[in-house]
C-alpha cells in the first residue's frame, strides 16, 4: 500500500511540474516571442513580488504576457480541468468509458443558446451575453433530459442516456433551423464559437469561469467515494445504504454545470472529456478519489499544450484548440485502445 501511495504522489508531482512547464511555454511562445526573464518579471510586477523591479520590460511585453496570454492560459487550465473531471464523472455514472460531458445534452444546449444570442445580435453589446445564453441553454438541456428520464423518483441510466440523445437531436435540429435564417456574418461567428478556442479570452472570462469550475470540481472530488459506490451497480449501492437517485442526480447536475461553464467561455471543445479520463484510468485505475484530481491536472495540461502547439505550428496563423485536441488526442486514444485490447485490458 505504501508503494502505491508513493508512486501516485510522484505521479502527481510530475504532472504538476509538467503543467507549470506547459504554462511557461504558453506564455513565451507565439507570434511575439518573449524571453523567460521578461515574462517572469511581468508576472512578478503584476503580482507585486519583490525582486521583479530590477528587470526592464516593455509595454508590449506586459500587454502580451499579462493581458493576452495569461488569461488565455488560465482559461485553458480551467476548461481542460472542467471537461476532464466532468467526463470522468459521466463515465462513472453511466458505467461506460466512452461517455463524455456532452452525453446528456450539455453541448447541444449550449450551442442552441449561443446561436440564439448571435441571431438576436446581443453578442455585440458585451462579452458576457454569449456565455450567459450558452450557459442557460446547457442548463435547460440538462433539466429537460433529467425530467424526461425521471420516473417515481428514480433515474434509470439507460433511460437517461436515451433521453440525452433525443434532447441533443432536438436541440441540434432547432439550432440548424435558426442557422438557415442567419446571414453570412453571423454564421461565421457561430462557426467560430462551435470550433472551440481560447483566443481572445480576457480576464473577464477567467473571472466568469473560475468560481463555478473550481467549486464544481471540488464538489465532485468530495463525492468521489459515492461515485465509486455507484460505479459498482445500483443494487450494490442500495445494499450499503446509498441513495442512488439523489447522488446520481447530484453528480450529473454538478458535472453538467461545470461542463456548461467551460463550454460557455471556450466554445465546444471535444475529446478532452473522453480521452483524458480514459488515459488516467489506464494509468491510475478506477478509484475516483485519485482519478478525479488526476483528470483535473491532466485536462488542464492537455488543453494548454494543444493550444500552445496550435499557436506555434503555423506562424503567424494558428490552429484553434478545438481542432488540435482532435488531431493530437484521437491517434493517441486509438493507440491506447489497441494496446489495451492486445493486453486484454479492454473488454
């Protein structure tokens, strides 16, 4: 037991170091490269740390590091952590390693909310209108899915899954219908949001996401023991006195709100909530008290790494992070699936 705990401690330490390295690379690289000393000096001055006053920095470096790349990187960490942890929770609740955060209609609801905001023209009035409409649409989708699946105070997993598919298709049809009446400019705006990205993220987006995402992840980590019990099966959970319907609904709602918050500030970014939990489960096992914190670190690391790679691979242009997550994650995920099948680790 001591060896396992030591190994996991080393693993978490390595993950944290990797995350800090990726954050530093994200701040340094881009269309304008900034030296390490200048970047650290900008951060130190903004945080009023002693010892940073002696390094000269330009106003351009301050703008690039603190006002453009720092909020973009922090949003990437928050969104990646939110999607990965929510994906792990969804996979545990549904007992399916192919489940993702959008399985109960969150992404479709957010897309409908976003397209309504664009169609009404309110996005030009402020940056908060699009996230607000997307969040409202995501929560509406989750509420409708749970309402359709709940019967006599119970939420059958298969019924919930089917209800989520039906709600996603319905909301997708409504979104497509609205798009047919939109002009070309607004269609481009919606496409820009649907692809998913971290560009043009500002401190306002960080402030919008940090509270719900951090609180949501903390609640889900505190509920990890109940998720372990639910993953054993409904009968086993009832045998140990766990209220299956209550904790299943609580986990779904918290995961959905966390996902909706991430989607509303970054657009639709796929694959993070699918591939990261699966990789962490292969490395650490199915124990959610370890798996969920690992997914939070790995999700933030993966998304920021994809965003940084997308910025430096084709200068001066960039590949949006929603595309990079699929290009980087899909082949590796398929490799892991193939390796697990050969090793008998995947049934």
